[in-house]
C-alpha cells in the first residue's frame, strides 16, 4: 500500500499497534517524534526517511504527552488511509507512507532482516536514490496510469533494496537477525557458506573453522548476532528454500528434499512438518490455490 500517511497541525499523536509488518515513511514538511516504548525518541525532520518493523508498538507525535489516536480506529472511522491530525494551522507536518507486504511463505525469515527502526536523515548522502524512488512512487500513486499497480510494487521493491544496501553495519547495530549477521565479519562468512551450499552437512566445527575462530566463540557469537544457534538457522534456511520451491510447484517433494540436504523424503517431511506445522504436500496445495483461482478467473 502506498499513498497513505497524514497531514498534522498543532498538538497530535498517532499510535500504531504491534502488527509485525514493515511500514516506511518520508517527511515532506514539519518536525515530529517517532516514539517506541523503552527507547529514545527519534527526531523526524523534513526529508528524513524511516523504515519501521512493527514488531513492537510505536507512535508518531508532535510530543509524547499529546492525546493519542489509534491509527487503525482512525482509518476505519474515516475510511481513508491518509489522515488529518490535530487542529489549527500552526506547526504543519506532512508524512507520506506505505506498507511493504512480505511473502507469506517466508515472512518470519524475511522479517529477521530488519532492525526495529531504520532512520535515514535528510543529510545522508546515501538517501538520494531512495528519495528519487519515493518521489516517483508518490507521483504514480497520485496520477495513476496503465500498469500503475505493477510500477508501484516494483518501485517499493527498489526502495527496500536501496535501504538494505545503505550502511548495513549501521542499521544492524544493536539488533539481531539476518541483516545483523551479514554485517558481522565473523557470522557473515558462515551465513554465506550456508546460503551458498544449503545441501552440505554443515557442522558447528566446520563453520567455526571457516570463520577462523574457536567452536565456542563462533557458536556464542552467532547466537548473539543472528538470534539462534547456527544449525537451527541452517534448518530454518533449508525450510525457507523448501517453501519457495513448493510455492513454485515445479519440483517433487523428493527432489526438494535432496536439493536441500536431506537423505530421504520422509526425513524432510518430518522436519518440515515440525518447523512449518503441516506436511510439505499440504503446504504446496495451499500455495497452489491462489494460482488455481487466477486461472479460473
């Protein structure tokens, strides 16, 4: 979704519930605060950009003491995704916003890429291309033409890629997950190895050797940075690859099992069912239903 956001005046506060999705916004005019429980408020100024992983509640506000308006209730009441907040005409604020929808099959893994908040200040030289893409997206949303939906989706994807490419070491600071792991000089080598050869029977010792650290140092570092043990991550990555293949519908369960390092389809089925909550055949049928409905339509 793009074309959302708000125009605000005077004193105001807009609260967002925990939803575990990705929101992004850029400030056209005015100043306000991005507030999260237990964290220092982030000052948002004209030209700033923020990508927010809504794994915790947060708020945009002129100041923390302002009367809160629940974002979901406000949208439901007005039937508008673009809101007007506060009153009067002083201290005008304009925020343009959108939502990034993750592929449901691997939503949990993809969400691990992102820290709670990625804030890029207007003076950040790396924001130039992001700002250009946002301007193109805003124009497409306001003046739709042929294939506008396709264009907007592609532009949002490019915005996300640009944000992930922008100083990953800074965005990963203090956070855990795949992005933090890719920014860490030790865990990045292990992640690259597992991604590059998912079928290999990796051990903690082998991965530690690749990273030139002891087994205990590697295991502790990996868990601290990525948020789980190395072999648990490998299993989750294999399941992510499997879900992607099952969604495509071009390979059998047996082919997928051997491609990702299982010795038999039954071993793969057992692991998949334990991690995902259903057998791979059921998952494949569920993912095929939208394709079937589209063909019938």
